């Protein structure tokens, strides 16, 4: 059970305070309710671009990293299709350095053509390195476009293509910032050897005068139910053929999400999983294989991904995956398999809770979902999944018409 207190400033900034007096460090996490799904289809990659721009100097602080390093702190950030998260860990006595830095860039970035040009080039190089020049780098772009026809999950966090990043203009960037990076669209979590009253005082001091902004209301068109199986074949300069199969699953706040998570554990997480034991170890069709899901807030994807062993046929490998999936749907799982999967998830949750930064991040995330106390209810939702309800969820997911298959083949 994680204990916390929370309050909201007049400008809408939600604040969570988690006391942990076992550490001399403090974690300051700022989560913004904006991700790649909130972008204009003609201007994608902006949320990820802002992950970089937010470190390029704010209106009153030209350098973000230098004062933080002098205070003994470290920081990082990440962007997903759903959220953007910034976090700092530093000694408790220097906590106001974090508040000073984060409040100033929430107030306003130092918008300049030079800063935009620098970060645009950084992101462009990242796009080339990880998505254009890396083997299998564009596989997820193909898979997303295959699975999603309406919802903005159809593009990657980094953006649809290089051109949209390269063409980002300062006016567009400013408009995106003042639409999304406002107190009313943010959650601040402070974790460490702190007292709620003191945090409230310091938060009011640094964040209280920042204009509230307009609450962003999402109007995203839901992805229609998939009516027929989809397939695509891509040829590329890669060492081995690869298979990607994706099925639509329930969103993060829906009950079947927890059964879906357990299915991925049983089918393809680790060497003892069904797919690894059968298709890598016994049949040797794959050199490696995994099963996972995207964890998306809106309905996401459950994915089976694997590299085909040298000399093996990708169509045979695909048929073998479908055979294992059909077996799961027909027979379900044993109580032993289910308990083992639950034990792994319980261990992962406990391990995450050991990290101060993880606790700060997760509390902010659950508050964004609706209530930080959801973090204390999460494990109970896994315990409620029975072998029968998991079998029912599997039957609903693994319908033939819900499947998207990408054959990623090496050029001959």
C-alpha cells in the first residue's frame, strides 16, 4: 500500500506528495497529459520533439542541465503515444532547484528559431538512426498502419515521417506548447523525505502564478472493430525474416486489460513461455520470439514478434504461431500457469515500488488515469482474473478477423 496526499492549485495543477523518510533524495515528476495521439495528422512527432525542446532552455533559464548538475541532480524524460513525462532526482536540500527549473519551463519555453533548428536536427538524426537505417527499424510503422486506420495510434511517437519533423515551424511549436503544457493538463508528484505542508508551500511559490491554460478535451475517433484479417509483406536488407502479428485488445482502464497482460506472460515472456518452449526450443522455427502488449490508454495491441531461424519458412512459422494461439483459445491455461504468471507480475510490481522515481512516476500516471489510489488497486485486478475469464478474453482477442500479420522478409 502506497500512502500519499494530494491537493490541487487554483490554476489546476494536481500535486501528489509521497513521504519516504528512508532516503536523503527526492524525486520530482511532472507528467503532461499529451502524447502522439494528440497530434495533427499533418504535424506528427511534436510531442516527442517537445521532449527535446524542453531541455533547450526556458524563458528565464537558458541552460536546464547545468544548474541541476550543480545541485547534484539527474533528470530524464520520455514520450509515448499517450503521455509525456519529465523526472528529476536530487538531494532533498536542493529540492527548490527542481521546482525552479520545472516551473520555468511550464511557464514558457525560450522559443527561438535556433533552439528549434538544433532539436529538429537531433530528432531527425534519431529518426534516421533508429527507424530508417536500423534493421527492422520501420517494422512498427508498417504494423501500426496495418492495424489502425482511424485512430492516431497509426503513427509512431517520433512521427509519421521525416518530412513532418523537418518542416516543423516555430508558430506551430508555440501553439502546441500553450495548448498542452499547461498546469491544468499536468500532474506533479513529489516523493521523498518531505512533508505535505512544506511541499504545498513550495509548489504554490513556484507554480502558483503560472496561467492555468485551457483544459484539453480529447475528441479522438475510436478505431472501428476490425472486420477482416489483414496481411502485408515487406522486403528489406535484414539478416533474417521476421514475423509480426498484432491483435486489438481492450484499453488500459478496461477489465480485459489484466487478462491480456497475463496472456502475454504465459505465451511469450521468457524462456519458460509457451511460444519459446514450443517454437524456439522444440520446433526451432524461430531464433527468438516474444509476446507483449502496447499498454495503451486507448485500445492497444497484443503482439507476437519473432525472428525466423535460418533455413526455415516464414509461412510455416506463422502457421505454428496460429496453432499455439488456437490451442490457447480452445483449451485455456492451467491453474499452475496462471498462478506463475500472477507471481511474476506481483514481483514486477514490488520491484518497481522499490524505486523512488518509479513510485513518483506511477503515482502521477494513475492520477492522470483518474485517481492516484488506483495504484493500490492494481494488484487486486490481476488476482481477480480466473482461468475461465482468461480463456474468454483470449477467445475475444484471437479472432481471425482481428489479426494483423506483417511478413518482414529479407531481400533475396
